[in-house]
């Protein structure tokens, strides 16, 4: 009992150790990888504020960072822990007896945003919007993976535009950002008219002829693919219309449709439109074919088309003598005496019509996936 009292007394007297310094948690904060339970939310915010003040006030700073337009006081311990490159630069500067490093070639404010990120893992969105490409370069040069990934994500989410796409592509290649490079190239190809009017494109054409030619080749290839896709789409429409015409022809000759059909069927002109979309146009063509005086001579364009539809039907028909479409049997007999060249031409057409119809049925029955 006495031992328990002593233990409780020790717990009351010994203060709790202070939490370790954490990083800021905010809407523009890149989460660090930390073990759970290291510190509470309140202490994390307090520590983030301390780090922010440590950077902004430069309290007991022991290293000077030289930029294009000034000097920024910083702390060697924080810089060295955040970046192995900066750590090595600090070692070399210490040997020379002067704690100073140089970060030139980018705007002074971009260096401030970069250093602040090393302290707090946070940034202001306005600063990211303005210096995202500079921060991408700094993150790559000084090996800060979290900042590099954040810059790439920000570009992907909306900061990548037709105006900066060329610059972003060149930097993405230099910084080994493969996904960003691919996104830049796609945007350039898709919006080439706008991109080609940008200042970045004009400078790049003078400085990097190889990359400019590569992008031009990509644009040409994309246009060729687009034209080919449109051509195939138009072809599919034609073949699908031919298949619909075959269905409508069988429907008219077997069941009849409103004003035209077999003599043994009762037709109703006021009947509702049938389910075959090609029926109306084919109905007029059949009516013309039945009364055309030039049909036998083959001089009428409409009749020639009707002859072709009838022959195509005979090649698709599998009913034999039971088919009610006129001249189906005659055309089947004609096939036996046809030249190989004509046979090959018709066989290709038949295969295309069947293929397109099968593809259309597959697409119609495929489930719709909403992303």
C-alpha cells in the first residue's frame, strides 16, 4: 500500500515531457509522415507557429542564404535535416569558415517560399500560383520529394495552362517528373493553337529545335488519328445503315409496312411508325423500283441502288427458298457464275456489315460505368 502511494506521488510531481516540434496542419499543408500519438492538435499548431516565427524572425540564425536580391537568415540544423544537398553545402561552407550558401537563378520571393516550406511544410496558395515552376526546380535540385510532388499535383489540378505548358514540359523533363511531362505534352497537343502563340513556345523553338520538332510531330500524329477516327466512324454509320436497310427490306416484304407490302397482307396507312428506322426511305425506293421504266436497262440511279440492296440481302440471307424478298433466289444462283474479283468485293462488304452490327449490339448491351 505504501509503495502505491509513493508511485502516485511520483506521477503527480514529475512533469510531462514537452512534445516534439511538429509541422503545421492547414489547408495548404503537406502532411509529414509521423507516428500516431506523437503530439496533440493543439500542440502541433503551437509548434508550427514557433517554427514560423523562428524562420520569419531569424532568431539565432547561423547561416546566410544568398539570393538574387538579398540575404535570408536561416538555421543550419533545419536546412540540413530537410535536404541532403543543403546539408552537404553547409559542410563545405563550414570548412571555408563561413556559414553561407547561394541559391540564385530564381526570384528572391520564391526562395523565401521554399525555405518557409522547409521549416513548416506549408505555403500560401497565392505564392504557389505565382512560383510553382520555380518551386518545382528548387525541390528537384535540393531533393525535397514532398514539395516536388506537391508542385506537380498543383500543376495537374489547374495551374498548368497553355501559356506555361512549354516551360513546364521542359522543366518536367529536367526534373525527372514523367507524369507531369506526359500531361504537359497532352495539353500542348490538344491546345496547340493557343500554345503556339505563347512566349514559351517562341523561345523554345529557337533554343530547342529537337523538342519543337518532336511536339510538331505529335500534333500531326494526333490530327491523323483524329481524321482516321472520324473516317472509321463514318464508315460504321454507312455499314450500320445498310444493315438497317436489310432489316427493313425483310420487314416490308414479309409483314408489310403501312402503304407497301405483300399482296396477302392488309395494310393500314394510319398505322403507327414501325420500329425500323430505314423503313420510310426504303418504302419510297421500293415503290420507285416497282414502277421505273428504266429498271431493266439499268440506267436509273435509284434502281441501281435497289439492285445492290437486293444482292446484298441475298448474300446475308440464310432462309433459302423460304425467303419472301424478291429475286433472292435469283441472286443466289448468280453467285455461282461471279468473278473472283466481284466475289471478294462483296464478301468484304458483307463482313463489314455483320461486324458493325455485332459491335453495335455489344455496345448497346454493355453496362454503363459512371466515374
